[in-house]
C-alpha cells in the first residue's frame, strides 16, 4: 500500500531552543481562536512522553510496566496524564479514551474519539502573573488518528531538521522511533511497516526494515 499524505485538523510544531528547552505550538482551529504556545523544560515531560502516551492509548499496545507512570487503565478507560514544566509555570495534560467490546487486535480501527484536557498555569506561555491558580482550560474531543498524525508530523519534521542525536543533545528529549513508527502508521492508515512476522522456527518476530525506514522518513 502506498504512503499518502492527508489533511489533518490539528497542527503541532516542535521548536527546540537548546539548553533543555522546547517550544511547542498547538492549534486545533475548531477549538482555539489562535495557536497555543507552550514550553517544555527537560525537568518535566516532553514530546517523547506525548508520543509514548498516544502509543499506549491504543488498547492492544498497552503492557503493564512498559507504559511507565503516564498511563492508567481500567476496564472501561485508558488515560494518560503528563505535565509540561515551564519553570515556574506549566501545563497539565490528560488524554483519555473509552474502551469498548469492539477493541480487539484485528479491527485496525484508529478513528475512535479521544478526549483532551489542557490546564494552563497563569505563568504558562509567558503570561506572567503573581497568581498560581489555573488561568484557562481546554476540553475537547479529537480523533485518535488525527492526533497521531499531528504528533507524528511534528516529530518527523524536527527529526529531519535537527537529527536524532542533535535533537536529544539540544533538549534532553529522545525520540523513540518505535513509538513514532506506530503513530505514523496509524495516522496514514498503513500498518505494513508494523506488521509482525515470525522469525525462524521459534525465535520471536521480525518486521520489514525497508518499510520501517520508508515510513520513518516519509514527510507528512
């Protein structure tokens, strides 16, 4: 199946500033009148944590112990919580999805709704104040594959611009290519690069490295 770009109703840009700082532009035109500009410090979560949260929000990817401390799961819901630290302000994020009986390994349905909640501190985004109560809050639903597209595109763009090692060295945040591959596969509706095949007689699984590299480098 050929990889093809598509329109996405969410826009995210990652702008590394060096010395452990990352600026992030987040825009959902249907929910915001203008882009939301945030900053993430190396002492808190960053875009790699955002990608990890999305990876494990897909129910068949969730594994206890691998998801880390971002993910909570119950019989009816998977929820990811993380914090972008701006020193002294910041933003709290909650991304959640409801589980249903239709969730199974073979359905490959990626357009289910996820709920996004963003709470901004009064110090957040450069809007300095002496008050520490929450200044504003965004609550809205988006499609899982659209959110994966926006994050996958932003991480692909910054990876190509700064390089994997260069990005890590600038902001102390490491792009996990496994998470990125999965998000891009979901976003583009093409999971061939993530198809697991048996290796040998009983020696685990393998994937097609050429297809993985094609997907990883594909501009969105």
